[in-house]
């Protein structure tokens, strides 16, 4: 009986150790001001458009939800943020984002999970939009 229990505990420990758990995305300071009058950011002047932006741990996806509301998400997947080459990319439908390695899919309007293996939504940064200057501030 003791041998069976010991074997079961060893097997259970091995299975738990081999299971991929969600990892924390590296804490990177983000404090970006984006002038939406510049041609390189013109996509963000229309609702439901997006751009990739070089900030954060692996870059950002910035999405315009309405005339006054933006969201910015980290491109590092919440499932395995440290895997080399893995980034979250926008899908052709313009409303989903998908991790290039693990295949987790996220809804771009709120960063929620459409399907896993990720168990946490995309990491979101704060956005403040200055309408009169047509300037977006992204920060954490």
C-alpha cells in the first residue's frame, strides 16, 4: 500500500511540474504619448482600427473602440509571456487577437479570453485621450 501511495505521489508531482502554468508578464514601465495627427498613427483616427506600437514587454496593440475610447494591450500572451518569438497578433476579422505559439485567442474590445490555454485576459494599460490635441497617453 505504501509503495502504491508513494508511486501515486511521485506521478502526481511529475504531472503538476510538467503542466504549463500562466506566467506573469515582466513589469515594464509604459508612459507613451502618441500624436494621432502624425501619418504613422492615422489608422487610429477611425473607430475599430488598431496599430502595433513598440512599448511594453513585447509591444502593444492599440485599438480604438469609439470616438473617445481606446484600449492598449500587451502583446505578450498571459499564458507564456517569456517564450521567444511568441506575440499576440490581430486576426483578419479585426476583433480577435491570437498568440502565435500557444494559440490562445482574445477579444480585442476587452482583452477577454475566447479560447485557451491562457486563463487570464490580456494585460491592459491605461489610456487617456486628449480630444483637443488628438493625443493619446498610454501608461501603467
